[in-house]
């Protein structure tokens, strides 16, 4: 019997139909975007992780975990806000309705 190969895109597309999976997936993607943003802006401003941490009042390992996208310890909004201020940026929140109609989170 020959094994049918399945690519990752097919698996993710199938799993995204599950509301619980989709919420977790979107949340993780959000924190990865934050990680990339902080890393890029920190590099652009010429600060080391140690310098950014000191100016923002957090630890260097926290900056490293954040930039790595470590989902075990997600940064708070307050921390993200402080980091952006130290890097010379402000945060604005843009909210838009999802294109697909979705069930409410946590609905049973």
C-alpha cells in the first residue's frame, strides 16, 4: 500500500475549519508578528537586547524570548507598549470584521 503524501498547507487549511484551532493559530501568528516587529525595530534603532531591556524596565531574557516568538510566556500589552515607546514608536489598533462568518469563541 502506497502512502499518500499530504502537504502542510492542506493540513492547516483543514484544521483552520476548527474554531478552537483557528483562534489558537491566529493568536500565535499575532505574537510572531509582534516578535518580528520588536526585533526589526530594535535592530533598526541600533539597540542591543540588553539596552532595550534596561530602558523598558524588563529583563534581557524576556526580550530574547519575545523576539524568538516563545509562546510559553506571552508579553503583556503594557510590555509591548513600553517597548514601542522606547523604540520611538506609538501603537495604534486597527480592528476589522473578519471576512468569513465565524462562530463565537468558546461557544458550545
